[in-house]
C-alpha cells in the first residue's frame, strides 16, 4: 500500500517552461512534506519542504503548493532549466521524534534545451 | 566533513550469502536510516535509529538487521541474501534541529544472483 502517491512517473518540459509534479497522501498524521532531488548516481538531497499549516512555500524557482483538505501537495519548477533534469521525490513525515519519512515513487524530469 | 559515507559502492552476492553494508556519518547526527531504491517503487525505509542503542523497523525490514553501537555508525546486515534484495541501498542521517532533513550517502548498488 503506497502511502504517498506521486504523479506523473516521467515528465518532459521545454527550457523555460513550468514543471509540475503532484503528490497525494492518506494519513492525516503526516506533519511535514519535503521534496527531494536526485541526480543519476547520487543520493537524494532536500530541495524544499512545507508544513501543513502553510498553503504555499517558495524558494527561488521552486514552489510547493499544499491543499490540506484535499490531502494533496505539488512542486512547481518555474523557468525550468536543463540542469533541473533529475528525479524528484515527494515525501511525508510524521512522528517528529523519529525523523521518519515515507517517499513517493519518484518523477523523472527531463528539461529539453 | 565527509558527510555520510557508504561502503562498498558495488557488491555482487550469491543467493544465501551474508554481508554487511557499512554507513558512517561525521556530523554527530542522532537519526540514521536505511532505504532501498527500486525502479517504480521510490525509496522505502528498511530500518532507522533515533540514537545509539535504539533501532526500529521501517516499511520493509524483513531479511535485514541493524545495530547502532555508536552515534557515527549504522551498519545494515543481510542475513541470507535473496535475488529480491537486488537494489540500491541508501543510508541517511539527520538532526532533530531541522526536522526531517536527511542527508543521504552515495548509495551501494547490490546485485544478488
């Protein structure tokens, strides 16, 4: 049973376009929603994160939108660049003392020049 | 700081063999975790630890053992390797001061024949 559902599985965007990746969750006990970026041959790295009491968080070209009632959150990459080509994972965390994360299945993003 | 280091980088095992994947961090992080990454499955939590001497199971613990005798080290033991354990394994560490931010190692690619 996948606790965090991520879509699409892959995405192709033209340079300068907007990349949008969506995630949905069921467990209302989740209290932290990070996005990780992974380049080939590397481990994932934290990109941006949001708490459920905030509807949107922006860091540079990356924005998380959060809809608590729908139990959905999404990553928007504005002005997408070829260097953004990577696999993106959404995740959800709960139980602050454990630092425990449940990941989505990942989205492979290719930004074409 | 070296961050999170993992050894070996690649490993091939025969079915039934045992081995230990090594993970070490030099950031004095309390939290350490092991994940496996499989195509289409994302990152799945195997075991995690909130401090030396404390470990707990994640989503897919069967066939794996862990121990945490020091803050720095968190080895993952495969007791009797099976082809289903062919995967890329990532170790991660984090601090409760920045909740849920986890630093990932470079991964170990394991093939079981």
